[in-house]
C-alpha cells in the first residue's frame, strides 16, 4: 500500500510539481517549501548573536529597552524573502511559518538571552482579520520557536481596533495606525522576560504600541523582539 501511495504521489508530482516558495523552481522530492539553493542563500540576519549591534535594537532605541533580538531573514521588495512572506500571510502558509520558527528556535538555543524567557507573545490580529485569514502568522511562527526552545506561546495581547495594512504607510502614519490598538485583560505581574513575536519589522511602530500596552498593564520585566524578517532599507 505504501509503495502504491508513493507511486501515485510521484505521478502527481510530474503533473503538478511542488515549487519553491521563494524562486518558483520545481522542488526535488527531498525538498520542502524551499529549494536547497534558496534555503541556504536567502539573506539572513544574525542579530541574536550580537545584541549590541542588532539593527532591531538600534531602531527601537529610546522607545523600547530591547533586551534580546532576532530576525531570521533580511527583507527587501521583489525578492525571494518577499515571496515567502506573502505565501505565509496569504496562501495558507501556517506550516511554513512554523517551519521557519523551528529553524529560528534551533539557532536561538545558543543565544545567552533566551534562557530565562517566560513566554513568546505574538503580535495579534484583529479577530475579524484572523477569521478571514484563518490563522495568525505571527502565532504560527511563535509555535515553531516554542517547539525548539520549549518556551510557551502566551496570547496575552489582544487587538481591539481593525486597522488598514501598514505596507504603504510612512513612519508617523504607521504609529498613528496602531498606537492604541492593543490591550491586555489579564494579570501579567508574574512575567519577568517575554519576547514579542511578529512576521516583519519595518519602523517598529507595532512593537512600540504593544510595549505601551504591556506597560499600561503593569509589566515591569524584560522585553525581547523576534521576527521572521527585518526590512533592509534601514541598513
């Protein structure tokens, strides 16, 4: 039976070949989501190795006292990373988000600042948007990291305002779009170190709004930042 299923899958693969999410070439049988070339050559960010030099920390300086930071990819428009992020957000890419999260988590196990994390806090979607999409890509990314570092995902942030996309907005417009978006409706006084998790960081406006909600809820612990990708126009 197993041989028959494999034969059918091989036949279907000839007619409907799986393609690389990044570059659209046909995948070999042993490849998943990304071809080996893209998997090992897409531009990477290694901020978790040097907290002081992290671009995330520099961008958020004076707004959030970032303790640790990490991004898996460096993002630029019209690149394979943009294709990958678009797939994750709009093409039912939950499994891909978890896969990247697992890759990131395996690297984070070596970072000094990861050891005392109490939880991974995904940036939430508005309930309406999450219902439309069917999932929150940031939470799925966090679930992958959770598996690798054995640190729980904590859905303590909630988004109560439905906002338009941030993609085409400038820095001030991004802040105005999200500044009062988030709320926390539970006791978080026991937490001492959390990591905010999102798919992409550009200006940091979303993280600043999330941090404001944490402070308003009485949070006094450390805050780290983890994203799938960091935009490169700020480099």
